[in-house]
C-alpha cells in the first residue's frame, strides 16, 4: 500500500474537526459500507494522482472532484479519466451519506460534505487545483 495514499485518506477521513454541528458528528464512524467506500477510494486515488498533479482534475468546494482542464488529458485517455471522476464522485457521495446515516442524522449529509470538501482542499499537495468558495479554480 502506498504510504502517500494511505496518509492522504487517513488525514481526510479521520482528522476532520469533530464539532461541526450543534451536536457532535462522529466522522470516524466505521461501518462495513464506509470501510468498503474508503477502500475503493484509496485504490482509485493512485490513478487520479497524475491528473491532480497536471491540473486536469481538481477538488470542488462541495467535496467532489471535477475535470478542471480537459486539455491536460490526452484525448485517448479522457474517457478513462471521466470514468475515474464519476466513480470517485459516486463513492464520495455515498461516503458522506453513510457517515450521516451512521450518526443517525441523515440531515447532516450536507454539513459532512462541506467539512470533507474543506479537508480535501487543505490536504491537497502544492500545485493541485481546488475550487474556491466563489467557484473559481485556484492552484494551491
């Protein structure tokens, strides 16, 4: 297992501030569904790193990833990169939903999404792109 990938995921998934709502959400909660999503995301991360580094893919303000610059991806690879982004966003959406459900507060999903979005951006490496609150793309 690549230590960089493990570190990135562990930091993003476990070190998010706990008191994000009037009541505390347990963002470290672990269920079989959450564990499966984390594993899937970790495996995919290795394939996305090159696209984060070349600026093709960036982190959105709402906790997802997006194709930021299609011209940074060779035409022959665009379909594959789009499929990676789609799969990653499906897992991220499911992760946020599962964490909210595991806390018995499905209504917290949006706040959990926002918190993770901020954390992904904070943990992004220098040179990677993210979407600012205004919606504009910024390079870290």
